[in-house]
C-alpha cells in the first residue's frame, strides 16, 4: 500500500539514479520532483528550500557527497535521506549508515525506491507525533551531545587518526576517560588482560565502540538517580544496556552482518532503554504510578506508558536520539525494539539484534513487579525467516546471563 501524501523530492547526481523510475514513483504517489546535478547546487537548494525527501547518487565524489549529507543533517535534520550507490567499501558503507535512512543499489526499481521512502516516512511520522513532542518539551534538562562525541565522530569519518590521537580526545574529560576504561575492563568485554591506557582500549575495541561508550556514559550521567526515585536502579539499567549491546553485536556477527550493522546494533543496544530513565527522572511520582498499574494489570510497562503518559519510553528515547541526529537505523531500533513487527523492513538490521537480545536477557529488578523488557516476537522472526535461529540465540544468551550475575 502506497502513501499518497504530497511530498517534495530533491534528486542529486542522477547518473547513479534511474530518472524514469523516480518519475514513475512520483507520479504514482503525487510527489513533486526537483533535480540538481552537483553537490554545490544541492547544498544551495537545501539551504533555501524545504524538501521532504532527498535522493542522492554516490557514484561521483563519494567522500564529498557524504560530507555534504553530514552538513545537510544539521541544516534540515527532518529531511529523509536516501543514498543510491554501487558497491561500497566497508568504510564508505559505514559512513552511509551514519547519515542515510536507507541505502539502495544502482539500478534499483520503482518498488525499491518507493518502499525505502515510505518506510522512512512512516518511521519519521511515528517519532514526531505531537504527544511525544509535548512530553519531551516538559523535560527540565535535556543534554546536548558532548564535544568529545563530535570530535570522535569526525575522527571516525576521517579514518586517519591514530590510537594516541583518539585517546587524547577522550582524556580531555577525566571522568569520561575513567568510565570508558572501567567499561572496557568490565566482564562484558571479556578481555584477557586489564587495559590501563586509553590508546590500548582504542586499538582493541576501535574508535566506533569507544565513541559510543563515551556517548552512552554522557547521556546516562545527564539523568542521575536521586532520592525521589527508588523503583529501579538507573545504574542497573545502564549496565544491562551494555549487556544488550554486546549480545546484539554478537547476534549480528552470528548472521554475518556487515561490521557497520554490528556497530549500529551496539549503539542502539546501549541506548534502547534510555527513554525509561528520561521519563522516570521527569515525573517520578507519575511514572511510579504507571509501573504499579502495569504490575496490577500484568501488562508490559511500555503498554501502560503509552496509555497513561501518551508516550512510551521507546518513543521518548527515539525522539531524543533523532533530535541529536544519531544514525537513523539506531533511532529505528530504539523506537521498535518492543514491537519489531511494526517496522516495515523485512531485512535483518540493528533492530532485529536489539529486540532479540533485549527479549532473551533477564530484566532489571524492580521494586514494583512489572515487566520492563521485550517479549520475543515470533511473528517478526518468522517474517524474516529467522525463527530457526532462536534456539542458538537462547544458548548465546546463557553466556551473557552469567556475565550479568558476575557483575
């Protein structure tokens, strides 16, 4: 079923894109199409006009094109970004995953283009509901992304910074440096020896994981637990999220997913329950009442959040991550991790891994006996043709349970 809203599309680098297919999609969906032939013209149009969808070819000057998309995110974060390309190196594929809602192969047909746009529009509409904006608007303190994250992100994009230089960026924040080393040496990473220096940690784990650990620490630290909240431990939520992240990453490896998918799954796992901390911090009394009602009715917490607050913690977390322009697939994984079958994609993606990991691991203990984690969606696994892997993933989960018990 097609979405029949009037939308404006800007197409750039049409040598990579079949214009006849774009025209067909536009005619069928009542979309208005504009075209530019250069990156410079693309940037000028984006600065002066609003477009709902941007479709960009990557066959010419991929680095320059991706740099332009990074700038466009700051100018027009709400614009859906679709990249069309040929075969990409692992480095370029990772960069595309950071900036694009979807990546399509050259020669794709109108069905693939239409599906990619519709999927991105549907997810964006779910995140940007009025009810979610109103709830988040009442949050008293919203953190911004730390400078360290921005610098590490740039170093990751450049790809030529040494481990010593990366460590130097993190060391500017002494508290964050200590936390990153603590996490690296925790049981979750299972390293054979203790790591004392950040440049060693960078060499072993890579810039991406170090960046994501630094971001997770910063965001959780922005919402410290105080005496008004005792229904569950914020630190245990963060610790469990690290376990989910590692498990999700290894699920990706088990199905031979690309390294950039593994990285996105790791970041999504770290932040999948971040919205729970935000909601509990914002109105502790009301959130406690929601938990009590969920326990009384024997319903999952996210269902009662939606009923009584107008927003679930998954929606709140996804909305915030979208505000901070985190990768679209990370935002999508956080949004759908409790109900993945609502996601229109039929491909294995970070959401798949995070949903499985969250469902198979023990929940954080709560004073109020309500279910705060996901329940495995067999229908979703069947849709993706993955139900046969469930027994293996359940065996994998046992190892992570042991690690959680040992912390």
